């Protein structure tokens, strides 16, 4: 469901791109999730604040995707890509553009878009994941492995990179490496779930949610995100709803409907509504795969690799007025 994938990505941006990052930056620096340089990149401090024009174009792209107007959505995303400065919203837009080009069969243009962004953001884990996933689609296995390993080096808990590496090894007849990567995925998934349930700062919860958001559709991922959906912080709830839009199962629908009815702010209501729509669409067409680009998972099976562009660790979700 490629249209739904694009909507999920923009839902994430909508849920997370409208508030300040200063408190999140301070919290993540002490999270212990990686080196100081990696943590700085993960909390978004390497990006400038989005401009009102970028946010306006983001809304236009979101509405265009809702109505399945790909041309208008592409025009809005191109408009963001041409603006300055390099905000995370702009980076996400370029990742989305690469996905659109790839969907249209223009892999070379998708690749050039990603490599151009890489020159400007050399330690962006989500970019490395998207790049590695595109190389995997192109059957460029060594390049894919290098990029996916780099994503893990930047953020050890970034689950989708493990899954894509496992797929790489399966396709290149490396069963031992594939098995090892599966074990590492399970270990990291357990650690991620524990972190989300612990008393950690909101900024760190958001980082965990973003990792889960692209780990593939499965019951364990959905249940972990549902716990975050009840968090007292509106930005955590917004991120959890946006992640469920991408990988959630039907189990999430009742709580999302409740959020939609009780939402304090329009953006939160919009993201919850989008999540319900996308989960229903995914359930109605399971053969087409989950919103993450990975095949829909049955019961509690381990998630398979996903290959969507999306923010690695965006800013906090919309705050209360």
C-alpha cells in the first residue's frame, strides 16, 4: 500500500515536527544510547528549526496524500527540498521523495536524492537505513550491508536495520549470518520494549517509539506502542499513534479511536484518525504488506525487513496550546 506508506511517513512528521527540541536534546545526550556524536544526531541537534514555509508545504503534502494526489504531494515535497535551512522536516521530505521516485521505478533518481542528503547529514541513522534498503532492492548487496551496519553503529537500537540485514544475508545465501542477525534483533527488541516501559524522559521514549515504528508489523510491536499510547505526555502519545499508523495491527484500533475522540489538539486527532485508516487498509489487503514496506506479520512472528523513509528521531509531537 504505497499511498498508505507515504501517509504514515507524513503522519509521523505531522505528529513530531511542530515543537521545540531543546529539552529533548538535553535529555537524549545522557541516555547512553551511543557516542556523544551519535546522540547529538539522534536528538536532531544537527538540524535547524523548520521554517513556517516548510511547515506550510508539509501540510499541503499531507493533504495531497490523503486525497491520493501524488503529483501535488510531490510538488510540495520538492518545494520543501528546495528551501533552507536543512531542518529535519526537510530531511524527511527528501527521504520521502526518494521513496516516491523508487515507487515510480526511477531507482537512480531515488539513489541520487539519498546520496545528496548524505553529504549534508553524515551521521543520520534513518538515512543510512533507507539507503541500505534501496541498495537491497537494487540487489547491490555489499553497499546495502555497509549502509545498514552504519545505521546500527549510529543507533544500536534501530531495529529495522537488523531486519534488513537479515534479509540481505538470506538473499546472499549466508544462513549463519542471517540467524545471528535474527538473534540480535530479538535481543534488541526486548531491550527496546523494556525501555519504553521504564521511567525515562519523554525524549528517550520518543526515540524508542521511532525505532519500533519501522520494525515491521507484529503483535509485540503493537502492544509496546499501545502502552505508549496511554502515556501522560501528549508528544509521546502523538508519536505512538503515528508509529501505529505505520506498523500497528487491528488490536490498536479501539485505543486509537478513543484518542481521536478525546484529543486535546487537532494534530493529535488527525494522526489518530490517520492511524485507524491505515491499519484498516493494511488489514484489508495483507498480501500487499504492512505500512512499513514489510510483509504483514501473522501473530507473534518476528518482523521482516522494512524499507521506508522516515525520521530517525524527530522532535517532540505537538504540545498543548
